C-alpha cells in the first residue's frame, strides 16, 4: 500500500491549537483556549471533535511527535480492537525507561517479554477463582476502613463508636487517606501477604512518598520533555532537576518493590504466606532458588517489578474511583438516599453487606458504573502506539504515532448519553451500558475498569454505614470547594 500525505485533522504546535468558541476574541481568549487544552485536554479535544462535524478523530503535531486522540467509541473499536495487531504497541517514554530499567510492563509493547509475563501475572489477580480466594481479605480490610473513618474522621481526632447509625463524613482529605490505605493494604495483602493496618504503617508511608514522586515525574508540569527534545537526556544532573527527581523516584520505587518481594520470598521459604498470595503463586513456579535464576523467560529485576506495577495500578485507580464516589454523592444526595434505601431493604441494618449482596443491588451497581462514567480513572486512557504506517478510512496514521483514548470525551458524548454532564445512575437501569434507550449504534460502551470484589464491597459498606454531606453550618463555603474538587478530573 502506498502511504500518501493525507492525515487526520491536524493541529500543529501552539500557534494552530484551535480556539473553542471563546466568547470574546483577541489574545486573552486565545490564551484561555490554549490553557484549557493544557489543563483539560480531554475536555477540549472532545469539544473540538463535536464542534467540527467532519472530524472523525483529532491529530496533534507537537515537535517531532504525532499524537492521535480518539473521542468516538466506534472509531476506538475499529482502530484499537479490530486492528490491534497494528496499534498494540506502547509509546516509548525515556523517563520511565530510565527509572524502571524498562521493567514497567503496563507501558510495554504487546510483543515484549515483560508485557507477556506481566499479563500472565495479572490473570492470576483478576480471575474468578482469584476473586473468591481474596474475598476474606476484602471483608477484613473494608471493615477496617469503616472502623478507621468512624474513629479517626480527622485522623488525629477520634470520636466515639455510634454504629449502627450513620454519621457524617466531614473531612475529604482525611477520608481520602483512609481510602488509599484500604486499597493499598488490600493489594499488598493479595500480592505479598503483607497488609498495612494503620495509616502510619512503614510500607504505606513509603508507598505514598514513592507515588508522589512517581506521578510528579510523569506529570506535564514537572517532567522534562526529553522525548520531544532528546538533547535534554545529555544535560548533567547538576543542571537537570528532572534527573534528580528520576534518581529519587527510582530509589524509592526499588526500596518498596524489592522489600515487599523479599518479605514474600522469606516467608515462602518457611511455608505458605497468608493463604496463597499472587507473588507466592509465581514463586512456586520458579525452580530452585529465586536469586540469580531466570523464571518463565524473565530475570529477577523484571520479576520484582511485576508485583510493584500491579500494586501501583490497583491501589491508585481503586482509591481514585472510591474518592470520586464520595464527591459524586456530595453533589447528588438523592442518589445516596436511593442507594441506602436499597441497601436497607436487601441487607437490613442488622449486618454488614457481603460481596454476594451486590447481585441483588441493581441501583448500587448502576451508581458504581455512573461514577466511572462521569469521572473516568485516567480520562485520556493508557496510550497506544502505531506499530507501522496504516490507513484508517481516508486518513494515514504514521508509524510511531501515539494514540490516546479520550475516555472522558466518550463518556460525556451527548449523542450517546442523555444529560451527560449530570450524575444520573438511573441511566444504567434503562440500558446495560447507560446509553440512550433505542440507540442503534452497533456496539456496546464497555467500562475498561474491573470494579473487583474489594472495591465493590467497600462501596457497599460505605453507603450502608455513613451519610455523606458538607459540614453543618458551612454548606456555602464547602460547596465551592466541592465544586472545584468535583471538576478536577
């Protein structure tokens, strides 16, 4: 096939970034539109795609990089699913490669050994059998979450026990800390058999410190654009603060990942670790001593990173979604009331919800799906890369182009969803994927996040145990804070 010059609709550098209908013209309006693209790229790209009827997808040209942004579910299916053999690679990120030594399998290409081994390990975490195996961990950790919120709503100010009556969750930041401890402890227990029972647990504080550096390292505001300007790779560290950040992040990451696996390996030598953890299961497949041996086509460093990558993803994505749930319920108290009424009818106030109850709680299921829709975890998705030049429709997608899925844009598409900006769980009671009834689209909008047993159980129990509202007497002030936090996706 001849590769011609036709490409998708293109935006080249800053001077050609489109202005999204600012109310007034001039420099200030144009700068405002550019700032919106930086601060909310998924919002801006979605609006650009909807406003231009002929645009099928958006293409950005920044320095030597081509970026494709897909905001249409049908196009996502046709490019990333139907043509997965051409788009299953991941874009190379020098920063991540330096820090992890190329072992962060979530961002590795589908043909790499790192990805293949990581995928096998992931299957042992999300399979139906694994979910049943880890139910006892979810029950224990979610009960601990309720206890922590009840006794330490502001972390340093315990309050008396008042179950079974609901109390008000008042301080978002402290609640977020408890939620993150819960998701971390659940994942660390399942992976390594080493929970973090308190917010001051050494492993949990190390994780928080490490992940702060990790996200800062990858955030556009702090990360050096070394992939756009390769010369930055050769700047000496004394003049390159980003390299100091790389070194510190690598140090914390390896300290966390390696110590957790060392714990599991040490326990494994003396017998089972906590009833069959994921990393214990992988160690069982290794012949002889783990040190200085190859295992299933991978080396020891890669093996250590397998569990760490799953720990990162499981902790942060789950915590973000539960935190988003709280924000959505602050905005929509009527949804909270409906969920609580359903829980009271099915579960009663005499016992805690169990994982099996979720099958009898259609409104709670709809509420969880609506949280994911309106506040997608990773609103621009995990990037893909074109493995070779290929043609889609009338456009050429060049080899090496980075392809983003605009999850936020798709989940707020007014052609698919009724009142897309509104938190409205009832949409999932009318259709399985929440789209408009009777819409003939030829595909189903799937949620690319598995809301597993630990998270769904925690959500049920939070809804069952607590009322969620702004602080009494300060509704106006805190409502402004809630609005800012709610819109900060």
